[in-house]
């Protein structure tokens, strides 16, 4: 949301109804390649930027706020 209270819709490459749980290094390799292929780094949800944190990726990843 901007300082004016506006929202931006962008980059639907990360939109998903799947639940992705990163549990090991093999998962990181598989999903990292997929995320790089279908999403733009500047518009990725934080949990998609650093898969080594092993955060769950789900429909909630589609909505996040960038304050920068």
C-alpha cells in the first residue's frame, strides 16, 4: 500500500493455490529454479527470496506489503 492508501497489482507469476514446504536442500534447488523462471525478483514475496529460511509458500505469498 502506498502512502496514499493505494495498492499495486503486479507479477502474477508467483500466484499459487499450492502449499510448498521447503524441508531440505533438494527442495530448495527444485523451487529456486521454478521461482526464478516464473517470477520477477523485485516483486517476489520475501519467503520466495530466501528459500534457505524454509518458510512455507502458499496463497498468502500472493499478498504482501513493500514499504520501500
